[in-house]
């Protein structure tokens, strides 16, 4: 009955076209298929290390094959399979890339109440490593992509589905490898990846907020080293590197982080109001430092009566866009207040680039969200962690991190934890919103 009505109405308005004759999608049915695929996907252990994702790519390739969608497969190294599938457009505009990673962080099964690779459905959720980060999102990409094919949506640009390994250890054999070796095969205008989401409790309790990530923080990993003079624990002296390091760290961590002046955060506050005080909102509004290790002592286990000659600490610094590496290192050195402590950069990510929200895809995502959730506030945001999308921003790609589902803070907090889950009812609206935003951004005006 709905089908007849729609065709009749379209004919009456004189707007017959290929899209008008399509059966409307039954999103619940599509989400049911997606749920089955997600369970199977979680059951394939893609823990990284070792990061073998071949069987996961077999699974995704099997789904595409059944839909009659062509794909290519690449191997950046043994077990590091990459899948790329394409819905061909007229080529009038550059592609949209749906990008997700197939690898997951390892799970310590003894800490889990459920099998981390069981894909169990219970209490309205799918449980397992990768449910949120990010097999659930990848499956939502896949079924939105499939829906475009099933609906025969005419496209002005290619829509590309890509599944890459190795994100959890930096992406060298995944997204980075594809960019360096096969960029000519996809060269997107837009990327959709992980990052933002909808929440009723995390950003501002009582408000439904959807954050679309437009930028990330710069990762700077530092190693601090204090040197001193070894000696007998019975006779303390003023050249103990432990004392020196601990005092300097106390100075470093005591000062609050400076307020940010990032435009995205200003926009976010204008739209949402004050953000709830929690660790996530703190991390998106400030540059942060986590003291992640302290190493010292002589012998294993360290001798209690020996003053060592060296003490080290590692700092995981996440720096907001707008602060350079040099500025940050100067801030750390000043706060440590001890020029004798050596600071070494052991890893840094690329300088963050902010993607504009003034784009067709951003507006399409915003419109699709508000159609489904009229009470929603949609805002650009920064994510506190790194994703594959960041490496494409310096190449001029407009990259958005977004999973358009309303998620409880507990689900978001479960990423990398020992009870990772995604609510089952997140899938249908997410797939539908992805589909609508893709159709609005990629479809050719057929009349
Ligand atoms: Zn991830």
C-alpha cells in the first residue's frame, strides 16, 4: 500500500524517475541483516597485534558479492587485507569514501563477563570487542552503501566503501598505505570515519546532541629523563633522579591546562551551552597530559636500598589545534621548571587540520539527523583521540568522524574496555541517516 501511494503521487505530480519507482526501504529489515553481519564480524578475532584481518575482509567481501557489488582487494603485508568497493557515479564530482578499520585492540577474556569474540546479543545490545570501535560503524557504512545500490540511486560521484587494517597501531599498513600506494584509485572529496556521535547524557544531560567531528588533537608522546648520582639508600643526597623527576612532574601536573581558543569549540558552546563536567568533555576542550609510566630503580624487582642514577617518565600529550609542537614543548619545559630534565619526542601525529562545516556533506548529515530527531542539536566537534581520517585532512580531504546514532555514555565508555557493546536499536537509524546523507551528497539530479 505505501508503495502504490508513492508511485501514484509521483505520477500525479509528473515527476516520474527511476528513484520514484523504488520500493521504500524497510530500515528495520536492513538493520536486521546488519545485525547478523555485525555478529559474524565480531566473531572474527582481528586483535592487533597480531592484526590478521584476512577472514574479516572475506566476510565483508561475501556480503558485497551477494549484492553484486564489485570490489578490489589489496594486501599491504601478509594478513593485512584491504577491501575497496565502489558504486560508480558519473564522475561530475570527486568520491565520498566510507572508511573504517577492521582491526581491534586486544581483549583480556578473563576480565570480560561475556566472550569478547562471541557477538552475543543480550540486554538490547551486541557485545564484543569492536562493537563500537568500529565494526558496528563499518557495518552501518556497509548497509547504507548497499541500500544505495538496491535503490539504484543515480550518482554524480563514486561512493566508495573501504575497510582497512592497522588503525589501532597507527595505520601504516592500512589507511596510510592506501594513501601512499593507491591514492589515484579513490582520491575523495569527502571521508566519513569514526569520531562523533549522538548522546543525550554525555555532552549535556537533558539535551540530545549530535557531534560531527571536524578535527582531532595532535598526539605528542614524550619521554622525560632525569639523571643523578647512584648511591646507598641509607644516605640520601640531593642528586637523586627520582626526587628530581617527581618534583618536576608535580609542578607540571598541578597547573590547570590553559583555556582553548579554538573556533570549533566556540561554535559547540554556542549551540550546546556549557558542556557537562566529565573526562570526555574535558578532553575535547583542553589540551591534556596523561602521565602514563614511571620507570626507575636498579635491578628487577628494584632494590629498595639503592638510589638509581636514572629515572624516566612517559607523557601522553593531546594538543588542541592551534598550538604548535614547539609551543607545547616550551610549555612543558617551563612547567617542569628543571632544565636538567631531558624531554624527548617519541611519537607525534600530523598537525591537526580543521575541516570546514560549510560543505554539502556536513549539511546533508545535519539535515538527515534533524529529520529523524527534530529535537537534536547538531554541532561540529573535536575528538580527543586519533583516527585514520586525520591523515587525509592535510591533503585537502573534507573528513568527518560521525556515527549518527544516539548512544548512552556507557556504550561510548566501553570502547577499548572489557564490556564493549553497541545498542541494537542504534543500527537502523544510523544506516538510514548515512543513506540519506550519502544520497543527498552523491545523487545526480535526475530531473
Ligand atoms: Zn577506532
